[in-house]
C-alpha cells in the first residue's frame, strides 16, 4: 500500500509510520520538519505546511492517507480537497471531545456532536476543540464520502506520548511510597495504546473501510482504583494509595485531568463510550502490562518534558503534580482528616 501520513513524526503518526514500514508499505511523510525530521530515513519525506503549503503533494497518488493532526476545518479542507482525487482512502483522527458534553455513559457514534457558538473561529482552545474537530470530520466526509474513515480517539497512551498524563502515573507509581490519588475508585477510565490504534487504522485503510468509530479501549473500561493498583503491581513497586476528596483538591488548585492526570470527575460518559463498532471491525488491545512496561522503558527513569502549551493549539496544559507539591497536599490532607 502506498501511504501518505500527515503528521507522521509525532506520537500516533510516528506509530502509524513505524507499523506501515514494518509491514512493507511505501510511506510518504508530510510534515514541517520540526519534530523528528531524521526519523524513518527509509520513508519519503515531504516538507511543507498543511495551511497553504501543500504544493509538494501535487502530482503523486496514494492508496490511503492518514491525517493525525487536523484541528481547523479550513485547513483540513485544503488537504481533503487536494487529495480527494489523488488518494483512495482518507483516515481522519478526530476525538471523543467531538461529542456534545456531558456525554451519556455507553454513548456510541450516533451521540450528538459539539456545536460551536462561532463556527468561523480558528482559535483552538479548550472550549472550541471538540466543535472544531466535529467540523473537520465533515470536511473529510464532504471530500471523500464513503472513502472516509473518522476515528474518534480517546486517551492515547504508550511510548512517545508527549503529554504527561498516563506517563505521570507510570513515573509516580514507579517511585512507590505514599501516593496521592483522587477519590472515585469506581470511576471509569478508558485508554488505548497508540500502537494498537496504528495497527487498526492501517488494517481499515487496507480494506478501504469507511465510517465513524470511537477509537479507545479497553473492551470494558478500567475502574480508576483498580487501574492504579494494577499499574503498581505491574511495576513491582509497593505503594500506599491515599484517596483524597475532589473538593479538597480543587480548593487547592489541583486541576482534574491536568494537574492530576486521568482524573475526570463529573465528565459523564467521556471515559465510558461504546467501542463495540470498532471492536467488531477488528480493533484489538494489547495487555496493560505491555503498555506500562514499554512506557516505563521508554521513559528510562527520566522526567519527560512538561507539556505546557501545545504549539499547534491555543491550550495551556498545567504541569502535573511535582513530588514536592504532592507531599504538601498529602500533609495537608492528613492534618485535615485527623
């Protein structure tokens, strides 16, 4: 298969490219040359900008396109229209955030989508991200019709994850000791290894399969408390997990899903969507043990860069708790709880 990956040098795109090359596909990577420009020398690299800098893609054809980094409808329209006659299939990686929130538990792909107050906005921030993703999806469908695959991604994890969410817990539980965790041990949690997504995307592209799919996992959501216990067990480091109430944490500036990653109180079904459609189509999940150990080995015991601002988005992500701040909060909680 001749494959074009838009954004093929960062996290999911990197895994798509690696898996495609391993399978013997012919891979073209379109990127700006800013992240991992020396990766995959066996692939063809086209350097450009998807906003007005697509000319390097003219005059070539591909069997399939995988677009991992589309956020603004006008920009996605450029690549989708240009490639509609040059590619047989187009996968657009969207987001569970494309749904209108709060989302009902068990919601499937027919759930209502987010609607922007200003559909013309190109400011990609926390308020607009989901609505813009929904509009980007429609641009791809308009250009490719039933040749379009829309993959609404949940929380992607594993090696090369540049956002300190899942990685925070791997690092923190690897240190052991007293670990601050949020109350809500029964809250659902959905995560999926980006490598499993890459494999599924390529299988679907190879079949020319279209449609819209929730792309997360596992087949049954984890429960937050069980997840922490399993990660600790996998790492082989004893820990005493101390559950602290949400009100106590938020009053002290702890931001759910950011300062304390994976914690999403009051988010409804955001971490509990139906993935039956994707599973029926062939999405499979490696064991959590493999994801945890591979992520630990990739981290190598070092602190990853704090995410801060995502350069392509107008979103500031507060850094996760430092060891010092966690210790302070635990001390304050013990004093309060008596």
